[in-house]
């Protein structure tokens, strides 16, 4: 069974540019989560989808971040425009109904210059 | 979210058992105790979770204090591949599935 995959693995962009991160959850998992770790900080929750609906987006830092999950399959996280403080590692995770165990992807390492 | 306290770091020798402690004195009755670990350059990985009773799986054991204010993750025979940051996380048993990560414990395993 394929795990959670994320694309790209690394991204280097300039301040003010736009970046879109993609996450493919484990097939059949209705729950999808985004987390991030910015430099020197702890891993923080961003949001939680149940199928295509946003269940909890309390961790989204500001309106420069837009997450979508059209069709309830893969998800994208767009940062527009990117700022220096957005640099970090963005993790995606998925879980099945009940959500006891979250399976994490390898992360996307974003560097904003 | 209820808070957990873990030592910043611990060290172990290969093939020996490791006991990773976690204090969670403000745990509520519906909080599950979850453990995840993060190996270098990887995403977090689920290890084990429990509510009241001790739990065992192929990776580890979880010992939960009778008052639930502390727990211990037990790796029965540490290997070099167990070197990672271990996170003890309380998660509400309701529909709020988000995980709140702290700083965790950095486990070093010596050959």
C-alpha cells in the first residue's frame, strides 16, 4: 500500500512568489491534515479536511494560505504571496474514519529567499 | 490542548531497553495518549496510543499510570534505527483529530 506522498520534496522561491504544495493521501483515507515546522519551532497543525470539507482550519496562519481538496482525494496548499517566515517543512498526513492513527508524508521543504 | 512534559534528550545503548517518560498532569478523561516519533529527514511516524490500560504492539509498549497523569514509552531493545525525536501527545477522543506536538525527547542510541 502506497503511503502519503508529497510534491515537491523541495522548493526554493523568492519572496512574493506563489508556491503550491501537493499531498496525495493514502487511498481511501477521508481525513487529510496539513502541518508545518518553521525554523526552530515545533510542528504545528494547520488544518484538517474530512473528504472535501474543511473540518478545522484553526491553524492556518493568515489569508496568504489557501488549502483545497477538490473531490476529496488529493489536496493542495497554496502560499500566495510567500514571505520569508513561511520557510520550513510542510507535512501532510492522512487517516481513515475514526482518525486514530495519522500517517505522515515525508514533507516538502520550502525555502523563501 | 492539554500539555505534556518530556525530557529534552535521552541516551541509550543498542540492544538495551529504553524508557521514555511523559508527564501529563492536566489530562482529561477523554484524552488519549499518543506517541509519534520522527526520524531524521522524515515525517512523524505513529508508534502507539492508549487510554487507560497498558498497550503493546510490534514497535513498543505503553505503560500508563493508574491516575493517567504520566506514561512511559518502552522500547524493549533499542536499535540504531530507533534514534529519533519521540513525541508524547494528548488527543481528545472526540472529533478534533489534530495533533499538538511539543518539543519531544531526542533519543540517541549508542552502538
